[in-house]
C-alpha cells in the first residue's frame, strides 16, 4: 500500500515553496505519482520527490521539461527564476564585483508577482557598443537572446508626473487593440507579449498621482484593460497571469464603483475556472457577479446566467443546466444594446447562442440528453460570428462537429470539422487546440470510416504545425 505523501512546508524556504508548486501542478494530472513523473522528464523517480520536499535543487532545463509535461504554461520556469535564478545572480555578482554594468530591459510581469522578471535567462548581456556588435557579423551569427536585448529599450519608459485624460485614452485604445487581436488571432504568440507589456505599464501607472476628478475614469480604464489582458492570457493557458490580471480588474472596478466591469470580470473568472475543471468555483464567481443584479443590464445578466449554465453543465447537473439556460434566455430576451456599455457589444445573439450551447453540449454528450438544442445554438453562433470573432466561430464549429460526430451523422460531422479547420487557420488559441483534440477522439470512434480517418490526420497535422 502506497505511503502517504509527506506534508510540505512551502513557507519554510524558497526552495520548499518551489517544491510545493511542483507538487500542486503534478496533482493536477489525476493519478500522476512522483515515481511516474521522473522518467517522463528524464530524471530518476526519487529526484521528483526530493524536489517536492525541498531537498534537491532543480535546474532550469528540468524546470522547462516539467512545464512541458505538466502543461503549466511556463509557471515552473518562472518560479525557478525567482527561487534559484536570483541566488545564481547573487553568487555571480559576488564573484564578479568589478564586472561591467548591465543594460536594463523592460520587466514584463508573468507569474504571481507584479513587476518581477520571471525568466531564469532574462539577464541582459554586458553593456556593448550596439553598432560595433551588429557590424561584427551577419544576423545569423548573433544569438537571438543577445539580439533581443540589443533592440530592447535600455530602460522602462518614464512614468508621467500625474494621470491626465491622455493616459486614460491610451488605456482604452490599448484595450481595443488587444481585444481585436485576441479575438482574431488568439491569445498566444505576439498577442501574449503585447498583453503582458501593456498590463505591466498599466499597473505601474497605479503608482502615479491621479486627480480626484479622474480617479473613477482611470480605475475603470485599468479594469477594462485587465479584463482584456486576462482573457488573452486565459486563451493562451497562462492561467496564473490571467488570474492576476482579473484580480487587478476586479479590485479597480470595485474601487471605482463600476458594477458593469465588476460583473464582466467575474464572468471571465467563472469561465476560466470552468475550463480548468473547477465548475464549483466557476459557479461561485458567476453568482458573485450577479450580486445586486438590478444594477446590471439585461445583457450582463444573460452573460452571467450563461456562465452559471456552463458550470452546471460541467457538473453534469441536468436540471441546473436547463434552469440556468432558461434564466439566461429570459434575460437576453430583454437585452437592449443602447443600455449596455460599449465593450458589451460582443455579447450579441451569436455569443449568447454559443455560450448556452456549450452548457447544453456537456449534458448532451455526457448525460444522453437531446443534442438538438445544443446543435441549433452552435449553428446560430457559427452563422453570426464574423471574421472579427474568428476564434469564437472556430470553437463553435469544432464543438458542433464533435457533437454531431458523437450523436449524429459522422459524415456530416466530417464536413463541419473540415470547415472548422479552415477557420482555425493560424489561430494561437490553446482552447481551440484542446477542442480539436476532443474532435479527434470522437472521430477515432469511426475507425472504419475513411473520411473520419482523414479528418483525424488533418487535425493531427494542424496541431503539429
């Protein structure tokens, strides 16, 4: 009989905190033991146990392999930089007290600590003459890390002396640009970099003096940006970063007394929790967002009831799902875009149909409920989403294909699946990728159908591209 795992003491030292982080992420993989994880990352089984107990110093390459296997979104490499990277730097500084000064770079917030550079490899090279460096050889001869430091600003941009309407307008413009990029391309790649740097700038602005008459508008602008950035990180599975952005958003919205932005923040916190298989927390977030619902517009209430429906669906609670979908539909029937904040314009008929379809999908596939309702709503979502919401359209198409593959005509599902893959294109959405994997699993149930086999091969090729 397996021995119970030793209780960890993450507060005892930074190394033991790192071990507790590793155990947390390992246990998110149901049934994965330390002895099994070791060979998966090319170390002996005992090494994992020792790292978790704070008795072994993890190296950076192992932290990167652990991130890949446990699908953390880079959390352990960032933690490594905070725990071990700083220690290495201090030792290096002590050994090289007379070394040349280093150039500064913009510190991008990743992980749990605002303003902290997360990467163990983020130190800039020694100060150099940039023109002489670039003249030394071809671009191919320059290490990408060194080149990145050469083109980066030498220091973070100087903060303004006080907040003016100009800064507030810039925050709104940044949120607009990121929102469009995220919905069109997904939250990964360059969009992720833009989101991180923009959020870091916004958080730094919080330390700047703001005149009383601009305080509410300023906090609301940061709240809205935090929602957009959090949504982008969520799509890229940078879940810790997303939670921090949403936390900043909720605090700023609450301080500003902006119930609309507060509701939107809790809607996204609910969606994220449900997606990572924590529907109970998702339901709590959605219910929290509905507090003082009389202050919200009908569209916002529909948005939050849709989140509740998705939580119940993930729980496989059929009565709860159907009731919450009914409440969402009732609220949406009274939707009046003229009453909504401008940034709620995304929640139109297509968005509502897609959100409620996701809830009904869960009970149709797993609880043998009628798939017709979910299918019709996905069709409405696909038809209603334009190219500006390519990711939402692609995800709805993928889920519709999975629903039909599991419950209907597989040949029809194949056709829908190919249309979905056409839509996916160059999306960087990890949510869309996971939904494609699910479609591939449903397609595998029809091994004797050549068209289904070809769809699986195309899915595999798309995911590997």
